[in-house]
């Protein structure tokens, strides 16, 4: 059985890895193999609880997110993925102690409140610790493109082929299977996984399906701050940051649809000012890159992993948060295509 995975973001890469492990012949079609925009803009927080700093989302399936962390631990236990994730936990707090406490109560096992004296051990250098802080000890952080490259490398080692082709046409063949066309030669395959984010609806429409995967803009930025001592994710009403061996530090910011780049950068600047204030840094952090991308967020609970009713053997796959859910959705997608292992 030959399967085409359309899209080489972290979801597509994880699915390719899992399908190869199950003995399938896999070809990954990628328009931008080096750094897919969606994966590149991801913050890299492996998060099953959410953040005390954000309004609660009833759409998040916390059980699935918690399972996904376990699946990621299993998937990255061997080379070339061993060590790619840092499981140092995550700290968050809301604008009030009461709101943080309510968040911790709703979150259940795996997250607890931390008193200021204990927080000093977790976040050394924090100038004025909040009275109540939520600490998720089972969460982690990762460079999303490193996780993607690891999945792709292992898939290649198992026999998968990665081709640089932007698929813009797909059709069912009378003889069976499907034909994919775009730049380069046509590909004939038995089954397809559409893991191409906001490009998914256009291909699904060609197969007779109406699927919605809106793109929500978000910004990821890098910065340097030599005096900042930080080894885990911190999420507050004023900033969301984590350390990065590659970039120094990485931050995340929401983007108002249609706003100018200048407005986005101004919001990033406010975040960096808040970081300096919170940790009492002697100077302003130095901003590096600011990248704005579109996160594919399917309606409902943010997860799409369904076979197309009008196209047997074709699976639609998209999710937010895709990095956190990559390993567990790869398992689900493989079972959708092949049945339980």
C-alpha cells in the first residue's frame, strides 16, 4: 500500500513516521520542506492544561492533550528524537490570585499551586512573585522544527520518500487509488493523508468534501537577555516566553487579524518590557526575529482527523495545538487508515 502524506509540518511528519513503522510505503509531499510556515511559527509549549493567564476554553480536550504528552514521551524515547524535548514543566498565573487558584482547581491532576517561597526555586530572579502560581510539572518545550525534522529523518530511515512538490490537484482514478498533481510529475497512490493546514479545504473540495480549516494569525518572536535565568515556560497576562538553546529565548503573541506589522511589533515590545520589569533585568531584552503565521484551527475542539466519506482511503488531518498533539494524532490517523495495529 502506497500512501501520500500531503504536508510536511509536524503533523505530516509524525504521521509519515508512524505509517512507515507500520510497514507502508510512504511519500511525503512538501511545498516548503525546509521550514513549513505553520510549524515555524509554533511556540513549542507542550501543554495539556492551558494557561492561567488565558480565558478557559471549553473546546480543549484535556484528556486527549494529556494522552498526547505520553505519546510524545514514547515517540521521542529513541534516536533521532531522543533529547529533543525538555520536560521542565511550565509556570503560569492570572491577573489575580483567585483566578489562578480557580484555574488550578479546574485543571485537575498534574497541575498544582505554588507558594512564593517555592516559586523562587522554580523561577530564580523573579522580582515580585505573585501570591499564587500554577505549576504543571509534566509539561515540556521543544523547537518545533527540530521535532518535525526528527520525525521526517526517522521516516526516511524507514524508507519514506520526501518530494518537493506543491500538490494543487487531486482526483480519484477509475482503476483505483488517487492521482496527485502539482509541480513536478504526477503521483499515483492508494491512500492519502491531507495534512496541509489551511490548504486542506481546497484539496478536499476536489474530492467532494466541504471542510473548514480557518487560519488564525499568531506571532512568534526571539530575543536575547543574558541576565535572564529561565529554564521552563512562563505564561502570564503580560508575556509568554521560554528558553531556547538556538535562539536565546522565544516568545508568543496573538495577532489581531488585519493589523499592521508595526502594531504587532509594538505588542511584542510591550511583552519584552514586561519581561524586564518582572525579572528586574538591568536592560531591555534585545528583539531578534518576529514571524507571523496562520495557525490552522478546525472548528469545534480544534482537532480534525476524519476519513472523507466521498473519497475512501483519504484522511483529513489538522489540529491546534499541532505540536502537542502530533504523536497521538499520528497514532489515530494510522488506525483510521489501516485499523488497530
